[in-house]
C-alpha cells in the first residue's frame, strides 16, 4: 500500500484531478482507495430518511447496504487517521487522500493563484488550471502527474515520532527519504518488528529482507482463506511435534 495526497482550496480542480488519477490507475489493474477529508460537519445521511432517524435516536454506528456496496457512518470517537488506514486500506495498491492530511505523506497542492503556495516541505509540485509559473496543468501535464503519484507515493509510516531512526519526527524521516539519504527500511519500528518469530520463547533475529520474504509468503497463503483481512496483527502458533506427526501420518496413508 502506498499513499499520496492532493489538497487545496475549493474550486482548484483537485477532485477532478483525483478522479482522473483513479481511473488511470484502475485501467492499469491497480486496486485504489479514495479517502476524503472534510471540514464540513455531519451527519451526511439524508434528512428525514431511516438512517437519519436512527442517528437522531442515539445510534452510534449505522450501516447502509445496497447493490453497489456498503456505507458506514461511525459516530463514536474519531480514530486517528493512521489507525483508520491500517484497519481498512492495507490491501490496496494506492490510497489517494483528498484534503490536507497531517501525515508524513507526499503531496501535490492544487492552487488558483500564486499566493496559495506555501512552505510545506512534502509538497512535491503545485498544480493549477490557471497560468501560474512553475505549476503543472491537470490536463496538459496529466501523464507527468500520474507518474509522480506512482513513483513518489510512500508507504504508511508509524507516525510515532519515536526518533529511533535518528530523526525527531516521521515527517523529517520522510523528507530525508525523498532526498535519498535513508531508505524506508531504516524505520526501526517498521522493519524490526514487522515479522517476529519465536521458537520456544526465544526470538529468532531476521534481517529486513528475510522479514519481507517470510511475511509475504505467510500472507499470500492466508489471503485465500475466507475471513482473512489485511489489517492488524496475524498470530500463528505451530506445534512442531504435532505438525511433523501429522505430516508423517499423511505420508504413511499415501504409501
């Protein structure tokens, strides 16, 4: 899963650009999620309808099931955006975020005038339908914009600002990553604890590339099982003696 953000003021063309990016990525066979951040106050269900009436009478969570999918309104405590992405979007190739997410994520800002440029270090490019110097045009430069999204989108960092990587914040780590000074695997939280194997209580140390191989192999095998989800933690317990006995028994039956 890789993330990229487009944001800007209203009527700067960001939604049009995002929908075109989604269409292009889908045409390439990618699995794409769209996450909209808004400052508008909810609820967003229709006034006077059943879901609105349920909300007015105290429902904390409401689901609407229809032919094209499921819509959920969750009125409980707003989760941290990182937790929301982990729980719902890990199986996607790209998560495109519309809105100024306070995350360590690369971004393009859509503007309508020069004064809307800012000092955000994670803004890779500015984009505008207006004739503004040093900006990309959403139509004429679309192929380049699409390449930027595919090549400069980034994995989801922990956002713990633990400083174990040597940088005080995940945002500064990402800035150095974009400048080629570090690699994503230099994030200690991600790559020292991605896959943990213990044998009889003793942890088996693994390099990051071994963690990637073991983890990807296990997830690939589990992905075909009903009920499996790409979220949270996966725990597997293997009784080696029982497994070997089972394997030997099956071999004997075949003979």
